[in-house]
């Protein structure tokens, strides 16, 4: 009986490790997406400056307060 419980406990720990790895991958992807978004926004500003048509209306995307960014910071690996 105790051996089965120990095996079950080890299986749960393994699953937790796998989840932590998945969260790390997700965080890495999020960082890549943020970097690309920043580069695109910089390119948009550069195009705006070089075109000289400041009277044109543009749609801005701002994602600085996303809940995904704050919730992932609560998960820490120990």
C-alpha cells in the first residue's frame, strides 16, 4: 500500500515538473512575441516619421497590462 502511494506521489511530482517546463516555454514564447511587437511598433513609428503624413488616423495596439503577463509572474519554481 505504501509503495503504491509513493509511486503515485512521484508521478504527481513528475507531472508538476512537466507543467513547470510548459510554463517556462509559454513565458519564453510570450517574451518573443513582445519583442516582435515592440519591433513592429518601432517600425511603424519610423514609417510614420519618414512618410510625413501625420494627419492620417492610425489604430494603436497597446497590450502592456495583459493579465497573462501578471499571472505568470505568480508562478515561481522552487
